[in-house]
């Protein structure tokens, strides 16, 4: 079975090389031309592969490209040796070159076999196209993100610039502080308000320049804000400057939180309201002063009104109730007597011989006599009764809840006191008398004017009967009311 194979490779059956082309020149040159062109082509291909690998150092599998180049060069050399051996019998060299070509071919085939899975793993053109499109989209998105980031950074920078301008140029004090109350940044307005430098304030806390009266109050407000019970708080408090002066400030504090609602830092706005507080204090003092003036003026007006009211109802000479006020008291007494059947008595009194004193000693003496008589009668009357000067030397006495019999006893005492009274003026002494008329206020038929006239009539009757006596009014004396001459 192996005999045919042995015969195929046996040298006995080889045709001598000189007879292989039948000794035809055309056939020989055909082989020469063909092998030469193939050799040239084989040599040109490796040169292009080497150039390609040199230019594309990022290409994978560069080793296999070089192996392919060596393989092709050895193949080209084999074809050139075929031409060479037509005239030179260097068959061992030709065989060696072929053997080298075989080894290189074999090594290349082995390497290529190992690279096939890797080559198959390389993406196809469609995959590369899809990857390229995806990459292009990612690049576009990345460029858009970069542009957005650039715009955002520009906007942030612009916002920071605006904030810095506002922070530095604001007329109101602005403070940034951490959660524990340590100052992180202060603007010029706040530093000017307290008189500290930026470095000095950076080492301080709010409590170090806050008046002690406000520390506990602000601490409670701050605690409520941190715990989320309020978004911010406002407080008017006193600050202590570097020069130990007190400055009023209106404070507004808000808390900045992160996305998880954790406190990050505080922003405090402080407005200097010292001038306003001073104005408020001055205004309050002025208002208090005005209130004092108004109170004093009101008291004065009240006093004046009371005095005017008193003067309108009292006699200026004797300080007794005057006739107008006495008539009002009489009206009320009549109304009370009619409503509750309470008996009252009216007494009408007229001094006897008053005109003698007045004419002899003058009006000053007459006025003094009237004052002394008024004081005497006032001291002898009951506290509940009303004594009035009705005019000239006439007096009226209204005895409340007093029967005519009891009133008679009271009036008799008054009459006796007047009789015992002695008026001394300079070196003269005068004895006086008094005529008294009584009328009971229990007759529903009489009005206040009739009752007063009735008492006047009774007094007239007392004078007519000899003066210096008491007379009780009777109904049949009404006709005398038209005939009352005045006695002195």
C-alpha cells in the first residue's frame, strides 16, 4: 500500500532538470518571466505591509503582519531562485530557501490559527458603524454637557460676582456663620457697625458682641430654627461694639440646608436701627411729657370747671348755696316728698335791722356781718340740711325728713343763737334779730315756687307781728303774698 507513495518520492523516476521544459526556449522564457514578476510582486507586498505597520502603530496583530511579510519575501526569493537555477545548478541553496519558506509559512499558519478567535472577536463594519454612531452621540452629548457646564460655570461665576458685589457694597450688615455660631464672613457694613476688623470677627461668635439681655432669647429662637420649627427669625437686640458702645440692630437670620435638610450655614442680615430707637425714645419721652402736660391741663380744667360749677351754685360772699341752686334743691325735695310721702320743711329767714349796720359802718361791715351770720347758722344746722343765701340779708334753710314740729325746735335754736350773737365792728357793738317763716313741704297742691312764696309770706308775717320771731305758714295767709313790703 505504501509502494505508490515511495515510488512518487523516489529519485529514480525524476526527470533530469534539463528536460523539464522540453528544451524549448519559449517555454523557458515564459517561466523566467513568470517567476521574475511573481518575485517582484512578492517583494513589493512586504514593503507596503512594513510601511503600513510603521504608519499605523496602533493596529493590532502587528507581529502577524511582519510574519506575513517574511513569508511573502521567502516565497518571492523561491521564485527568483527558480529563474537562477535555469542557468546555475544551485539546487541546495534553492532547496534551503524553500525550506526556510516552508518553516516561515508553518510558523505563520500556527500564529494565525491562534489569532483567529481574536480576529473574529473584532467588530464587524456594521458594529463599528453602530459603535461610531454611538460614540458620535456620546461625543455630542459630552460636548453639550461641556457647553452646559461652561455656561453653568459662567453663570455661577457671574452669580458669585453679583453676590460679592451685593455682599461688599450692601448698606445693611451681612454675616455668614457656621451652625455653631462661628463667623465665616462679614461685609464692610457689619464691620463698620461694630468697629472690628475682618480678622478679628473671623475668630468670634455672635454671643461675644451681643448684650446679655438678649443671649437667651436668641438662643431659643436659633434652636427652634435648627429643629425646623421656623424658617427664620427676627429680633431687635443690642450689640456691643469694640469701643464698648451699645448699638441697636434689627436682626434677620435664616438657615441654609443641603438636599438632605441638614443645616449647613446661617445668613444673618443686620440693620443698624440705633437712630430709630433714639428717635423712638425721644418721641416716647415727648409723649410722656405731653401726657403730663395734658394731665396737668386736664386737672387744671377740672379744677376750674369745679370752681366754676361751685361758683355757679354758691354765694361768693358767704360760700353758702345761692338762690338758684337752693331752688333746684327745693324742686328735688318736693319731688321726693310727693313720691315717698317724706315730710320736709322750708325755713325762710330775714335779718332784722341789717340796714342799720350797713348804713352806720359801711358795706364792708355789712359783708363781714353776713359772713359771720352765715358761719353761725352753718354750725347750728344739721349736716344733712341745706343752708343758702337767697339775696341781701335773706337766708333759706331746707330741712330734709323733718316734720314741722321738729323743724320748729331746730329753728328756735337758730333764733336763740342769733339773739345771743353780738357783732363788733371797730368800737361799735350791734345786737341783731331774725324773722323766720316756716312752711311744711307735704302739700301736693303746692309747687316749689308756691312753697318758696309761702315761706316768704310766713317770714313777712313774723316781721309784721313785731320782728325777731318764728311764724308758721297757714293757708289763709296766701292773700298776704301780694302785700309783702320789705323790712330791714
